[in-house]
C-alpha cells in the first residue's frame, strides 16, 4: 500500500507543486492560536507543507513527515524560499514506523482514509502518547458518504469516519474537544467525467488531559 501511495504522490506532487494550495486549514489556524511561541509541532503526512510551513512562520519549531520524497523536497525548498529556519521535513512512513518525540501540537490532515481502522487507531494512540499534557491534536479526516468513500473500492477496509466518530474517539480517551466541525469539501482530484469530487470531512481540535505524557 505504502509503495503504491508513495509513487502516486510523488507523481502527483511533481505535476502540481501546490496540489492542496498554500493556505493552511482553518483548523490549523485555530490550533496555532492556542500555542505559546516556540512550541514543538509535528505535521504527520504533511504533504507539500501548507500547514507545517504556516506553523513555522508563526514562530514554532516544526517537523513534517511525509511518505513522498518529492513533497519533502518541495516543502524544504519552500521553507528556504520563505526564509523559515525552524522547519524540518523528513521522508518516512508513519504507519510502518510510527512517531517519537514530545509535541505541543500534532497535525494530521487527510491521511487516515488510506489505511485500516486498526492501523489508524494505532497511529492515533501513538500520537496521543507523544503529546505533552495540555497539548493539541488537529485532525482532519474524510467521512463516509462522500465521493471518495463511494469511489474507493477498498472503502470497507479503510477508515472513513461516521458522523461524530472522530470527536468521540478523542473524548473516549479523556481529551477535551476545543473545536470541531463536519462539513462538505471539494477535493482537487476530479471524477472521470471531470466534475469535482465532493467529500464529507470532519475536523477536530482536541486537547490532551493533564497527566498526559
Ligand atoms: C491527501 S494528502 C494530505 C497532505 C497534507 N496533510 C495536506 O493536508 O495538505 C495525503 C498525504 O499523506 C501522505 N502519506 C500517505 N501515507 C503515508 C504514510 N504511511 N506515512 C507518511 N505520509 C503518508 C501522502 O504522501 C500525502 O502527502
């Protein structure tokens, strides 16, 4: 799975140097406002860096991981172009290798639908483990019912979220929900007939309980 995805994203990012745009998600803008300057931020599967580069520009120390070596190169180049020094990008497979560290904020946007619920739950658990007490997660996922879900021939094996599921998964672990929204969104990927793909997305900003880490 990871090998196919890596080639897919390498080709996609080579063709489109800003596939998901350069603006950070609203979720990430809200999350950044919660942090004090110089916070440690991890952008898991951060792609070409729209969120991680923004976090670094706002004064935080950012590490971005992505499976795509092209995304990592492009994010590094963009950091240099914008004169950002507190940004590191590394190629890696977070599903296979997991994460390590101690973070004030972990961002994970639009990754989990590529993997099984078991793999996703393992990653979320690990991300929760390596978040400091009172730290945050900014998570964006694709829900059931939208075009990606309907078109994915492996949808039954992949983790698409039911309404409320992401929020409830965090609540069940004792995390507080600082902000959440579920709403339709358009993907830059087109259907075979050229029409835009409409997904249903869930966004959660969750705060770790005291005593975490
Ligand atoms: C839909 S894109 C989202 C990129 C970025 N989070 C954003 O919102 O702009 C999904 C990203 O997940 C990355 N990815 C997929 N599987 C991964 C894995 N196992 N480890 C790290 N990155 C992965 C892909 O390379 C791709 O950049």
